């Protein structure tokens, strides 16, 4: 499955677009330096019922587009 396919499936499941994920994560402070992937995946699993692979796709999105380090 391609990265884009992951994002498409996540959007179908949650109704949240990639740009909205960036905004939501930023509002929660998850794009700050030092944020661990586990913090983000725990949030996504709890609040959006995402599986681990899909949650990690959002982590990658944040690294690629929101400056998460």
C-alpha cells in the first residue's frame, strides 16, 4: 500500500484530511521538537480508532509536512 493510499483510507475512515491532521496535531502540541511517535499514535488510536500502521502514517505526515523531528 502506498503512503497516499494510507492517507486516503484514513480520510475515508475519519473524515479528517491531511491538512486537518496537521492542524489538530499542532493544536495539541504534537509537532514540537521532542514529541515521540508513541504520544501521537496513542492519541490517534484512542480518539480516532486508527490502527498502528495508519497512526504511523500520520506521524510520517507530520514529519514530512509539519516539521516534527
